C-alpha cells in the first residue's frame, strides 16, 4: 500500500471576513460573531463558505512501503502556509493515493483557496498528463480517478443523497468515532491557544478515516481478509508504540469495541 489519508481542521479567516464585509472596526471575536449572524440570516446555519476557512491543522496517516505513521504536519506553532506547503510537498515526494472522507467536498477545495492565497506551488498535485503521461488517466483532480479516493463520495456512488457522517460509519464499524471535540468547537479551542487539542482531535479523525478505508479496500478485493487483519494489526502496533495519550486512548476504545490482535 502507498496511501496518504488526510483530514484538515479550520477556523474562520478573520482577516478575509473583515475585508469582505467591511468590519474593520470590530475585534476578531466580534467579526466572527457578525459573519456567523449574517450566514444564519442568509442560509440558516453558520457554516461559512469554503474560501473563508483558514487551515490550522492537517493530520495524516502515511502508509508507505512496510511502515505506517500518523502525525500532524508542522510544529504546533507552524503558520498556515508552512502546513499547506508540507502537505503538497508530501504528495510530490511520495505520489501516494490520497484518501479522505469528503475531501472533494471540503478539504481539498479549502486547500486550493488557501494555497492560492499563500502563492504555493503544487504542480505534481495538479498534474493531469501534461508532463507525466500516466497522470492523464489517473490524477488527483478527476472525481472518478483513484489517485484521490474520497471514500464517502465513492461509497455513496457519487450521489449526495447517500452521504454519511464519518463518525456514524466509524462507530457502526466498531471504531472510536469522534474523540475530544467536534468541528464546531475548534475555533473556541484555537482562541484559547489549545492547538494541541485540535491536532489530537484531527489525528483521531484521520485514524477513523484510515480504518474505514481499509474496510473499503476489503470490500473491493484489494485486500484479502488476511491482509486486512495485518493492516489493522500494523496500525495497532504503531499506536501502542507511539506513547501519546490520545493515540493510546484511541486504541483502548477500539479494543473495547471488540478489536483483538496478537502482538
């Protein structure tokens, strides 16, 4: 396997909101409250347009050669530009199959807007056969290609009426699901300076995505039953050896749901 499962966490882009809505006399909290109020009035909810999301964490599970690793890109104090650059540099370096849950609908469009904002080059990600001929038939951009596999979209047969929340699917399959917080609490955690809790939460979310992806590969026949069990055991061994509280808690919750392996 050669895959990069990813998930992002975002907060409102206060500066962009301030510019677009001419809120220069308001402090950050009041700007956010104002745009939330406008959004509720316009569409009935507070979820902002994707171009107004600022990336504060990207967490990944990299399965490469005989190894697996889970981490958040950059240090805790890394700026948005550095985090996004690292993401696209990883794609250029490993050329992995990107894997996401709703990555086509949220994560990747957000990263596109933010990469343009920061003048970041991501040529391998955007390659569609102009330089590397094989990318014409399998690239990251085409919805129906596998170089980016949005598991939610594929399993739903590209029909939004069939979409499901990752938390529900992960829980149904016996995985931990949401841990620590949810997306609605990210801005509060960021405002309190608790970046670590955001990164930890993002890492547990991407672990759920990776495990659901393994189920998808089993269903497709890309993994045999034995290979599937080996992949789960490989991840469990990594979590045990990581010695990070949130990863160990994820493993313990997974075990409580019935996961067993020989170490």
